[in-house]
């Protein structure tokens, strides 16, 4: 990455690590993570969600980022980006713990509590 260029998630080392590790996971793990992240939409304003859908239509399958080829993951990552820094950090920690323990099902259980 060229010096001075930072991705939106590079400012938070925990969020950065979570997304870098997620990129390397199996499709099943990515699907569970995307479902968890999408559950965050309750914390994001409706106008932001509409903008996210526009971004998804524009970049799905066309971008260079690792998640652009999967429309669900693209939507999930864009929702995460639109979330508050506190929500991003909490989500990143939960994802890291679930990936570390290889227990993505724990994310599904938390969604419904």
C-alpha cells in the first residue's frame, strides 16, 4: 500500500486485524461473519442504509477489494464502515473471538439474545 494511503479500517488495529483475518477465512465463516455484521444495521440510520445499497449495486463484482465479489459481504462491510467507531470495535472483537475459537455459531446466538 502506498505511503499515506489508508483504508477506512486501518485507524483501528483491532478492526484492521479482524478484517484482514476475515479475508483469509472459509466461505462458511465469511457468510456467518457477514450475517453478524448485517445485524448491525439496526444501529445505522436509514439514509445511510440506502446509500449502502447504492454502493452495493455500483461495486458488486466490479471492485478490487477482496469483498467486492460477494454482494452479501460487500453489504456487510459497508454497514460496518457506516457504523460508529464503538460499534466497529465491538463487532471486530466479537469477530476475532469467534474466528479464534472457530465458533462462528456464537455470533448467531448473540444476534438473537
